[in-house]
C-alpha cells in the first residue's frame, strides 16, 4: 500500500523532505490523497507502481482524488502505472511548482487479459480538475496517450 496516506477532509496535511520509494498499490503507489487538503514539499517519489486487478491502476507516484493539493520542489521519477504514472489527478484542484517528472512509464499489466485498456498520462494525467503547472520539467515519460501530460475533461489548465 501507500507509504504516506492522507485522510480527513477537514485538515491540512503536509509531507516535507520525504522519500517514498519502491512501493506498490492499486492506487497511489507512493502517496494517496483523497478528500483532503495536502502539501508536498521537497519530496522524492521514486520507483513506485500501481496495477489494478480489473484495470490499469492509477497514480504510480501520487494519486489525488477530490482534494486540494500543492506539490512544490518535488521529483517524481521512474514510477509505473496504467493511468498517471508520475501523478494521477481526478476531481481536484492541483498546483504544481518547480517539480521534475522524468522516466515515468504508463503501462498496463497483462494487456492480453485486459484488451482495450490503454495507458494514459506518462508524466501526469489530469482529469476533471483545475490545475496549474508552473516552472516544472517533464522529460522522457512514456504512455499510450500523453507521454508527458494528458488532460481530460478539465477546466482552467495553466502550464507556464
């Protein structure tokens, strides 16, 4: 499961100067955030993976759902997942600043068993969310769709 799980919708959680490495789960291999306000600062989220039994898994490095999240000065690298290998974000408000997303791989486990399932968002998958990505580097990520960033059904996306 995830090394750093964040809960309680009414509190602000903060993870700082932390490393989540070589973890595995169905959602959020490194960090799982749901119905929360959270800040991640100077974290290394490395070599985590997610694979679901009946689907692709999501958020290899970081999984965010229905939350308000700030990610600052973090490295998300060498994570593997079907959806959002570096980071997967759904129904959220996301602000990413000065981060690096590299060598993350969107891949589906057992593609013969799950025909038609595809990997989306190698670096990040942002769906039905409002997001801002500022001064961040995406490099050498891979996926079936959106090697670096895939945006689906989202409003107010800013990438500067």
